[in-house]
C-alpha cells in the first residue's frame, strides 16, 4: 500500500501523476487540513505532525510513504527516515529542469515561506541555477484558495496575480510550482501571467522515482486499485477534489 500525505488536498496533484504509472496499486491518503497550511509553521511543529501522520499511515498498512508536500519534505523527511523503517519519497525543488527550459534566462519560483528558506531548496538553487536568474515569490493565499476549491474566477485571479505578476515583470518565462497545491491553479497562473509561461511541476519526476524505489524493494503488487481517503479536518474538499481527478 502506498501512503501519501500533505497539509491538505495539494498532494492529490502528486497522486494524479503516480496513479498514471501505477494504476493497479492500493493507496491511502491523509489530508492534514486541520493544521493547514504548513508554510508558515515552525519546523518542529511540522515534524510533529509528520510523525503523527506517518504513524497512522503505517498502522493502516502503508509500505512506502510519499511526503507529497514541499514544506513537509524540507522540514521533516530526514527525521522520518531516521525514525521509521519504511521508505520515504519526498518532493524535489524543480530548479534544474526549469533552468534548462528557460529561454529568457529568468526562472520564477512560487513556493511557501518554509520551502524558500529550507536548506534543500537553497542547495538545489546553488547547484543548478548559477547560469540563470532566480526570482522568488511566496504564493500568498494560494493554498487557502485550493483548500476552498476556488481555483478559478475573479477572486482566484486577483490573489494569484499578486504573486505571479512580479515574476513575469522580472522577465521569468518559466515558473517552478514549488508547492503541491499550486498545480491546481495552473490555468489561473497562465491566465494572469499575460504572456506565455512554462510551468514546471515536479510531480511527474516524483512519481517516476516512487516507481523505481518500489521496483527495487519488491513493493509493486498490481493487485487492484483502491483509495482510502482520510483527513484531520473537514473532509468535503478532499472528497470533491479527488472525485474531480478520477
């Protein structure tokens, strides 16, 4: 069984890519929406939540866990790997493919505050972005929009434009989606950009890596698809977002 968790529904954007290449596996998803968003919370708080969620997923039978949250990956995945015996797959900052894709030489990064200040992101940026200019912006209010299921229309466009416009004005033609909630706003991001932009979502690469690790560990079963949805708070957005994916 593949366990997946996020601060909310954002991790479903990763599940969407996983199930395309692993369609016959069993899944369990945890939305920690009672504690969402993670982006502004302390590292210790996020680690505590990640421990609790991981314990639940393992108790339910998870053999491998995808930390489908950039902020939780940055804050907690090393601790989880030290304290639990199952394999963990985390989110990778997609700076390298963005740096390779840009034509203008300017890459925008949309992420939470927690991700932008994390060592993992800073190290990745230093390694792969030395030939391009990186401009960063917190996706202020993005997570809240997605958690409300409000991903298009005037309100969403107004909120998204405030974070996307500075990137475009700085010359970015390629934008990294540094939070798993953000792909659900992709159409709105493209609309408010006002100019063609390439959006880089790390989820397909994460899905591929998960499959490789499962193959190495003999965890691919192909015994029929199932999904068990769980949330720490109100479940309706989780159910609705999931139903819109399938």
